[in-house]
C-alpha cells in the first residue's frame, strides 16, 4: 500500500509525458469512409479529430495503414514505407499528423515486425533464391524425413511451416502462411527495421503500438512439443512460453529507436514470464506500457473458441484486482475492455441484464479509473455491442474462419459453431463505426466492406450527441473528471486499493494519494447485481464526483441501484 506513495516520491523526476493521457484505438477500415468505396480512410479520421478531441482523447493509435494485401487486415505488411492506397496517401497521412498536432493530440501507429507479408520484397527475393541473402531474413529450414521441421500449430491454424516451392525447405510463420516471420537473429534485417522505425519517428509520430512482439525470439532448434490437439500439433504459444532471451532483442530495439525520440510504446504481449514484468514495463523497461489482457484471457478455451467459457463476474473482479495490485508496483499497464481482436466489452464483461446504457457507463467507469493508461476502442464510447451473425458468409476475419473449422472438427453442428464463434469473433469489433441512424450507420455512402451491426438505429453517435444522458456524454464527463486539475494526480499516480471485496456483485476500489497537498481519496463502486445494495461507508462522503443513476450517498452509507456506479470524494474516516 505504501507502494504507490513511495513510487511517487521516487518518480517526481520520472514523470513521462504519456502517464496522464487517455488513448483511443482506431480500426481505420471501419472508422469513417469519405469516398464511398466502403472502406474507412485517412480523410475520415481527419474529419473526426474534433469529435475525438471533444471526447477527451490525447493519443490515437491507428491499426495498420501500411501497404498490404489485407490477408490479415493490414497486419501483413508488404511495404513499411507506403500508405495503403485503400486508406489514402502519404500527403494525407502528413496532414493527419499536422491536424492532430494542432489539437495537441498524438498519433501512434501499429508496428508489425514479428512478420511481414509474403508479398514484401524481402520475401519475394527469398523465394526467388532460397539459398540467398534474403532467405536469411526469414526462418528457412529443411524438413525432417518429409515432415516439417517441427510440429507447431500457427495461431490461425495449421502448421507453422510452409514448403518453399521448388526447394526442400520450409519457412516459418506464427500466424497465416501469408505472414512469414522475420529472422531477429539477422543483424542486417534488424537494422532495416530500426531504420524504418526511425524514419516514421522522424516524421513526428509519437510512438507505436507493438504487435505480437513476444513472438520474435525463437528457439532456433525448434524442438517438437507434446501435441495438444487431434491434429498432432502443439500451439506455437507453448514454444514461446519456453523460450528465453527476448529481453535482449527488445532492449536493443528500444536503444536503437524509441529511446532516441522519447517515444511512447505500448506492447501487445501474451504468454510472458511473470518475473519479467519489471524488465518489460518498469521505469527502465523495454516499453512505456503494455496491455493488461488478464481479464480477456478468462475466456480462453482449452482447444479453441468452441470450448471457451463465459466470463463469471467474481472471476473477473478477482482477476482485475489481482492484476492491478501487481502492476502498480512495477509501472503502468494499458487498460482496455476491447480491441480489434476481442469481442465488445459490453457483450463480454456485463451480464445480459446489464447490457444497457447504465451498464455500459458502469463498465466504462471501472476501466477508465483503474490505475494505468486507459485505451478506448472505437465505438466503446457509445456502447457498441457484438453483432448477431446470420451465417458464416458474413465473416471476413481469418481467425474466425479457422475457429469455425476447428469447432466443426470437434463435432459441433454448423449452427452451434456459428454461435460459439459469433460470440468471440474478431469481426464483432470490426463492424463499421455507428455514426448515425442513417443508411449504413452513416459510415459510408457505398457498400460497407463488412456488415453493419443492425442495432445502429438504436446505438449511434448522432442520437447520443443529442441526449445529455447518453453513454457518449457520460464518457466525456468521465474523461474530464479523470483529467481534471484536481483529480488528475490521483487518477494517474494514486494507489489502487480494492474495497468491499467480500460483497457479492460489487466491484469497488479506492484510488488515493497520501499526505501533503495532494492527499486525496476517491471511492469507485459499481453494482453488477440485480438488486439495490447498501454499502456502509468507511470514509464519509464529501462529494459525488460522478454517477450514472440517481444513486444515493448519505453520511454513512452508499445506496447503489442495479447497474449503478458512483465515484465519491472521500472525507474523513467514519467512526
Ligand atoms: O494479435 C496477436 C495475437 O496474439 C492474436 O493472434 C490473438 O491471439 C488473436 O487475435 C485472438 O484471435 C496481433 C494483432 O492484434 C492481430 O490483429 C493480428 O492478427 C496478429 O497480431 C498478427 O499480426
Ligand atoms: Ca474510403
């Protein structure tokens, strides 16, 4: 508990420009289309900067906009120096940077350097000469007795090894076969990446979200592992868990790039070693921050999405609490409820009866007032929800299609497979942003590249802008509170302390700073149950800073209706 106070003492001169910021992820293909081709574009992003500014956003992370064949929606890059023509031009990108700067907002790009596209020049050269220099930009290996070099299953299904046509070699891919992994043991390849990263940073980029980075370190023996599925393969993540030494690569990466620019970096890391946390995001860590996926991992199935459990409130509460207590000792986590790979938070973390505006606000309040850097995902601020998928033809996502097959192979019927995969499909988050109640949710004048969630007539920005009680207005207030002069320090550096832990269906915590002129404490308490609850107050209620319902706070007790959440300024300790 003294932890954070100490932390703060120690860190007066270690404050970073990004500690108190609020970030927002844009999935460009689905954000806003301005030329009617059904695909969101850079002009669309520029046109919404004022909207984001009003929401209170400081940092905008844009999912990949580089040239790509879009096998994995831009996470397969064929030229790191080009903007995909689907999204616009480099001039428009420069304009976006300038317009963001005018509004004191920072642009962060996605950095996908574990792999590139099979259409990238390097890989094309490697294929043309499998014994040549460029083959060593990738992992080219000979097979074993007619089999691939090892029995790893890629994240998107099937072997990690793909035969190199016209040779006895295979190349390695952790994701799709169109996403060959880059060889991080090759100094020349690494230097090319560093140059590219610095080129973008020189342009004025504030930093990067770093994709799938834990995968870059390979055990060059590629040892076979115990199979974990009927296909006789073992998930590649199991190999990642056993491999050591990623830290050296990450440190070198940082030294040669980000550190020179005071860049903000947020890493996407799964399957890391717990004991490496400080090395990753401590004061001198490899990254500024990394996403806390602990709650998301609760719905990981043993064999796939088909055997994935629903999230139980108590598990969620305990997981978030444990994670906060651990992370605050080390540094800053990046908190999310959803992103472009995950289902919508409202549909996932709220029980069915709470998937309404009040519940949406309650979940948002928890996520944004936890200790760490809040990342909103586009549409979260209006409470967008999962889509009802009518048939599998409606899906675009490569991972969803693979999981659907896996479910069928496990014996599920087509209807069942549609249902279980629809629940976790990455396309849930990728349906077009719902700007208005007009055709195609106001996202495009053309034919949208992916189905629009039919609930846009109910859930959209335009209606919520007119309604003072909407999720959108609430999110604006919430962010304003978080960033207000009086409370910024507490919400940025204040200790997280769980409260009312033994109260069923209550998620509550304090954020506080001890002593001095910043000595302040707030209580955040939400009721995830179906009955009105009364909580005895440990500290007197000085003021209600924010609430989503007409909850009630008397001297010594707090009354919370179902789906009600309150943020209270605490006074003195109750007798
Ligand atoms: O995701 C990495 C990752 O681990 C995902 O495969 C995740 O487990 C999966 O999406 C769950 O279905 C990153 C990107 O965020 C994702 O969009 C890309 O597809 C992937 O890397 C490959 O670049
Ligand atoms: Ca367009």
